[in-house]
C-alpha cells in the first residue's frame, strides 16, 4: 500500500510504539512472562503485524479469544505459545491440538471434547484450566473445581493432555482497592494450591490483566495477560494516562475532507436537524460514519482536529459520513482530519472519543471497521510488510 496515497480514511498503526509498550509492560512485571493479547484483530489494530511486533519486543505468549483467531496466527507463521480461551461445543479442537495451541477448559464438556480430539489425532493437548474466582463469566467455579481437576489429571496420566496452566480473570482490577480484588486473589491461590496438591504441575499460573499488570504486583504470578495496554491505551484512565504508565497510543485514525462549503445561518445539519448553524459558516464533510466504527452516540460531541483546530461533530453521525462546523475556515478538500491519535499534535485521543460516546477506549479502537485500511508503520515511518 502506498503510504502517501489519498485514502478516504486510514488507521495508521505505529508498530514502534507497540514494541515500546511491550517493553514497558515487561518492566512493570519483571518477574513474569508477558502475554500480548491480540484478540479481535489485535483490538482493531491488525492481529498478525501486531503479534509479530509484540514477539520482537519480548512477549513470550500471544493470546486470543477464539480458536479461529489463534489458528490464523499459526497459519501466518507465528511460532511459540498461543493461548485461546473462548470455546463452544464442536469447536476446532483437533486443529488446535495439531497446531500446538494452548486451549482453555472451564468445564467438563470442554475437557471431554479436547480429550477426544487428542485421542483422535494422537497428540497430547496443551490444556489450561480456568477458575472462576469471582468474575462470573467463563471459568470453573469452586464447587466444580475438584471434579474438573481430577478428570484433567486422569487424562494427563493417560498421556492425552498436559495441564500447562491454571488461570483466572479479575473483575475490577481497573478500580484499585476494589473490595473484590483481595478475595479473588485469595480464592485463586486456594484453587491453584488444590490442583497442585493433587499433582498439577502447570508451566504458568496467571490472573493479571492490563490494569493488574500496571497497578497490582502481587497478581503477576508467572504470566501477565496484557491487552489494551499493548496498544497504548490506559486501562484505568481515572488513575493514569498512557504516559503515566509508560505507554503510547498505537492507532491514529484520520480521514480526508470530502467537501467544504458555505452555508447561511439556520441551516440544519444531518438527519433530524439536531444541529442548526447559528450563523453563516463553512462546513466540512468527513467521509466516515458508524459503518466505519465511528460511534453514533458521539453525535454532537465527538472531537476532530481539522486545520490545526479542534472541531466538534455537528449533528448526527450517519452511516458513512458526518459534518463539522468550520466556523468560516476553508481547509482544502483532501486535507487530513484527525479523529484520534496519541495527542502529540493536539489531536483528540481514543479516550476523548470514549468520553464523548459514553463508553471506554477499548470499544473505540476495536470497533473501527474493515472499510478503514490499517497502515502498519515501523521505525522511521517505513511500512510494515
């Protein structure tokens, strides 16, 4: 892709920043290995290039939600440990075993299916047992843990699986001091101890996500699972900016201005006329909309940098476009409008858009759609392959 081509829109992905973020996260957890979570196409940043960059920076593990995401990494030639954890009955267990993936098991049905797959392909499966210590989503609860551990150890004794990990997930790590954190850590230690007392010898025990990695050293154990922090977004904006945590946002989202025109006062803008020009002005048409992942909830509030000045979305964000009131300025058609980036040039950040839309920055970057090309840039602004 020609880096200077006049694109309707582009999401530039700074792989140098991503590598620096991984190195920073390694420094935050010096006694643990680092997993770079690249689920959901690396939170919208492009899974394969980001996974490669994370590996280059020393991430010992990669993590995905679905097995299909993990298999795609293997097909792209990504080596090393990859954990995938969101399974449904009938999933591609055999392919995962053959691809040497670590698979997560939260219940007896999943253990049965992975054991059957391992028996069929003749290769032991790498299995990590997930405990529900209080998040209330996936994971095996304390009452069912003895049955799952016993069955997993029987399968291991038969040479069908290797129990490579014991893990869980914190519910409120982004709120340091939340009363749920201590009980979850205590229960995790107890459930790990139970499994190990009965013969489990996991390679890794892990519970820390991005916020816990940054703020809760006692949660680091053998491995930390870093997702949003890898991409330079603060997982706890109330207590620290990316810079406070030694991180830099990786994605810059921009679009080319498609039209600039003069209108009189009293001119209604976009569907429903929720914005009416207060006087004669100029309007700029930004050719991205909610089909590209721009949140409609940010209608009338979303910030954009145009011509060196911060503007605000005027009226409703439509499927493919929105308007900004330029206040009489006349930037050239084709000039760049920056929706968000690191903030170096005064542009908004993903966190600014999250506040405007009443959501979190995770959603802002992850929802950017496939119509927006990802342009992966290495050091010295060289394009990534």
